[in-house]
C-alpha cells in the first residue's frame, strides 16, 4: 500500500503534522456528513445542501455538474479552505471543526494537495522552488525540500525543466509543476478544480493521463470538471445538481487500458 511506501528520509525529517488513519477504522480519507453551505442574500444561495459522501484511499473521483452547481464550493470545503454552514467534514477520520487554526493549517499543508485551473505558481521562482514551497510548512529542511521537489518534477515528466520559471513554460508544463507541488508532500488527497480548464484538448488529455497514472501509483484524487468526456473516463463520478448529490456512479472508466490494469486483484491472482 501507498503508506508503506512513504519515503523514510522524508518521515525521518519529522513532519510537523500527520494524521494516520486510526487502527480498526476504514481507509476513508475524506468524509462529508450532511454538509450545507448557504450564502446570505435575497434569496439566499444554497451552494451546498446536505451533501453526504466519502472517498476511500486510492480512489479517483470526478465531481461533475453544471456551472454554479456547487463543485468549487464542495472542493473548497473538502480542502478546509472554507467552512460549511452546517454538517461535518472529516479528513482521515479527523473532524476538521475540532482543530485549532494552527492544526487546520497543518492538516491542509501536509495532508491535502491542491491543483487549480489558474495554476497559482510563483512566476519569479523556478519549477524546483515552486514545488519545494509545498514542503515549507512541514518542517522539511531546505536540501531535502529541493531533492523531493526534483523527484516530484521527474514524476510528472518535467525532469528537464527544473530551473525553468513559469513564464517560460507552456500551460501544460505549468499545470504539471502545480501537480508536482500538490503531490510532493505525499498528501492523503489531491483536489483538482478544473485542472484542464485553461488547456487545449490534447494538453488536457496529457494532464488527465498524468493524474490517472499518479492514482495508479497510489494517490487519492478528486477532479472537478464540467467536461463530460473527461468525466466519462473516470472510474467514479459524483454529480452535483443545485448543491445536492444527484448521482454517484461507480463504473469501469471509458478508456483504453491494458486488461490487466482493469481486472481486480482476485482475477489477476495477485491478491
Ligand atoms: N462567496 C460567495 N458568495 C455568494 N454566492 C456564492 C459564493 N461562492 C459561490 N456562490 C454561489 O454558490 C453557487 C455554487 O458556486 P460554485 O461552487 O462556484 O459552483 P461551480 O464550481 O459548480 O460552478 C453559485 O450559485 C454561486 O454563485
Ligand atoms: Mg467552479
């Protein structure tokens, strides 16, 4: 399992915050219980309305729905960037409402990786430095931050762009840097809000392939998209309609993969 593969050198640095799943509980990495988010106004906006869902370790989930259906609000609440009006959010079985501000900041920086449509990179910093910033709040020393950043950039296919700065990179390369920054701390979950929204279709396909590969490698990933084709390629799709979960569909993704990758372990005889 992914957890057993964690780099011992990184753990040896003493991460400032870590919430391993409690023994005996399921491997649920994220759970929402009756989560609502209302914005005041006339009339008030029910951006989320009693959303209950969970995501298990190793899942690749698409959140789909029309513009304004509550997808970004949902992701911001899962990512603890925003608090619900009511209901509970649990990350690795920890109810986030019970954490102090410092505890919450620690959980967010060490257990959650973010990828946004607009990349949000530091324009004046190299790719390595952009990715290494993802580790600053975890108490990882500078030398190790840089070597882990390099490793993450190699993982996303940018081993040849380490010293490039974002203005010299294509959109697809910038999004790969952002993905490397999201995964460098080995988070429990990666949250991507319209990660291909600014990219052409071919570049988008490359980014989705990368996210799928990282998922096969053990990362738990939630991708928001309003692209039906992209959504259809994901193994689980949660549909939001007016702030409510109107569908939660687990099925074989519509992509061409080797059969051995699709069959469960008990069919392959490797369990
Ligand atoms: N800060 C805010 N204040 C008021 N209304 C908001 C705010 N953020 C989002 N909304 C409203 O909440 C609803 C859901 O928005 P959002 O989560 O951004 O949807 P999506 O990402 O699916 O397009 C929309 O009606 C939007 O206008
Ligand atoms: Mg949105």
